[in-house]
C-alpha cells in the first residue's frame, strides 16, 4: 500500500462511484467515478465492490498533493 494511502486511514471522505452491468459481456463495471483512474470490472457486484474498496484508497492518495494529507482544523 502507498504510504500516503495509509495516512488517509481514519480521514472521512466521500466519493461517488457509478457502476453498471453489461449483460452481453456478463460483467459489472465502473461507469463513472469521482476518483481519477478508477477503472474496474468483475463478474459479480460483490466482487466489484471489493475491488473498488481495495483500489480507492491508493488512487485517492496518489491524486492528492502531499500537503493536502494533513488534517486541517476548522
């Protein structure tokens, strides 16, 4: 795991991921996402959710500048 992704643990963020099913191909896939670079497909919706859950933290960390990982007081 990317060390920056590890530092995101406990930080609450919300992203929208839209998935769809391709009946002809028999796969579920990420149709659109707020997370740059998130592209995945799987045979079942459960497998796709698991893949997204595994991939998302590293992709979010990879797309954030280093200085944005420090929590800010409001």
